[in-house]
C-alpha cells in the first residue's frame, strides 16, 4: 500500500520501508538473541567466564564500532550518489571503502595483539585471577576476526544503502547459526571452556566476510565492487568517506571508551556487579532491537532523500520512522518484562546478582520507551545530511560529563553501585535527545549533499 495517492512520487513507499526495516529487525533480533544464548552458554562455565567475556567484548565492540562508523561514511556517500543518479561514483566509493577497511582493520588487529598486556592489566584494572585468565584466552582468539568483521560491516552497509537489507539478514542468519552451533558443540560436547565460545565467533565472521564480499561484486547491483580488487586509493573519495566516517568513528569510539572506563568502575564493585551488568546489557540490547534496526534504515532512506535535494521527504520519513520505532521498542520491552523470570533463571545467577539484574532491566526498559527512539533516529538523519561534527561533539561532551562523571558520583560516592551507573546513562540520554531535537528543528543541519 502506498503512503497516500499524493505522495507516490516519494522515494520509498510503505512497502519499500517494510522490505527495508523488517529484515533489519530480524537481523538485529538474531544478533542479540544469539548473544543472549551465547552468554547463557558461557554462564555454564561460571560467573567469572561471563565477566571475562563482558570485559573483552567491551574492547571488541569499541573496534567494531569504529569500523562500523567508517562503513557508515561509505554508505552515506554511496547513498547520496544514488539519490543524485550517479551510480558509477557510488560504485567507486564502494571500492574505496572496502580497500580502506581491509588495510586499516589488519593494522588495528596487529596493534591489538601488541597492546594485549596493557588491555588486560591496565584497562581492565584489578580483576580476579580466574577472570584474568579467561579474558586472556578469549581476547587472543577473538582478535583474529577483526579484519573479517570490518569487511562484513562494509559490505552490509553498502547493501543497506541500496535499500537491500534482505541479503544482510540472510548472511546474519547464517553467521549466527554457525556461531550458535559451534558454541554448543565446543562448550558442552568438547568441554573447551572459554575457547569454545571464541572459536565459533571467529569462524562465523570469516564465512560472513567471504560471502558478502562475493555477493557485493555482482555488477547487476546499483552499488558493486569492481571485478578486479581496487588496490589504489582515490584521495577525493576517501576524503568524502572519512569526512563522515572519522567524526562518526570518534563518536562511537569515545562512546565505547567511556563504557570501558565505566566498566572499570563496575569491576571495583565485585564479580556480582560485573555479571549483573553483563546480563542487563544482554537483555537491554533485546529491548532496543527495533531502535537499532530502524536507525540503520533511517540512514539508508534519508541519505537518498538528501542526495536528491528533497528535505521535505527527509523530514517526512524521519517522523514516520520515529513513530514506528517507538511502537516496536514498546513491544520489545513488554516482551522482556514478561520473560524476565525465565531469562534470569537461565543464567543460573545467585539471588543477589539476579536482583540487581532485574532492577536494571526494569529501569532500562521503562526509559527506552520514553526517550531512546529519538536518540536513535534523529542523529542518523543529521549524519545523512553530513552534520556529523555536531553529533560527535554532543556525544563526546555528554559521555564524559554525564555518563562517566555521574557514574562515579552516583555509583561510588553515593553508594548506588552498578545501578547508579545505569542512572547516569539515562541522564546522558536525556541530554543528547534535547540537543538532537533542538538541532533538528533548526536549519543548520541542511548542509547540502556530498
């Protein structure tokens, strides 16, 4: 069904939006669900293993977020070129994106191994010895997958820029099934412990990267890679990609760095607090699946609208996507509340840890319905319009002043513990939303296409 008879000239019909959003939600659901099941499997090893994976994944997510931001830069450039009907330039941008991601991710992987001692003993701070041992093993194995997850994210971003999220959904299903089945056999059957959780992660990412690389080389696609791998940088296109990718990467990187600093604070509250935070993170991600999916759709939709120079359409789709996201997040939160007793039981937590987890999940879910949608959708509209510096400045200031600063004030000095850290996070959300709404209502974000 079309939006209205008067808007048939719009770039995306209701059917097109559905075809874009639904696979993204399924993809995010699989990602979070498999992550939840993984953490339950790891919990069978012990709370120390849950804590170790949570600590190492904070570094992994930092790295992945940086490369996702760079992939976003490539997707915005390619999407705007599609809006301008310049498909050749969109394809050249894709070549440059994959080349840059490949070389930079290999460099980051090498640096990660060189900095292993610093990460384990300085970044993670004073943690119990069994947590340290598990962390060392998990980090050593999982870091091998950095180049492959970077390439996968680049290819996935390009498919979404074309409005084709069905391909990424199918690859995500394959990747998560490999990870899930591998974890089951290596943890429960072969009793490989923490290594049994790490090896399938690496293998699934290798397979996903190879598949998406082959698929994106199909020259029937609007955006595709050259048949022969591009090995030469185009300074103009790289500059355009990095103009969006670097501020976005700094924003995501500083955000995750802040989470690591906060996680270091949580580690001082004890293993129970680390485990409760890990469980709450896993369930909290499930609550915001629709927001994450629709924020990706927002980037794809609005970048093409802005490339076409049509800001009326940009605002129309932004409002529409905010409404859809709010409804979907509400349903996801209600589902987690209903399922919470079963989830907590599956983790086999102590009563004390389970109580902390429950309180955090209830608090996070309630606030997600009220304020989180805007913080997902609006920033991506601004980024699609090349207003990335504003988003970066707001995010960094809010992170250091509110999330980190208030985590110490509430968590340590007001003795609220790990729950105080989550209250500080909500204060961070409120500030960001206020800034994004103010910016969006003005005209400064309309900075012309790439």
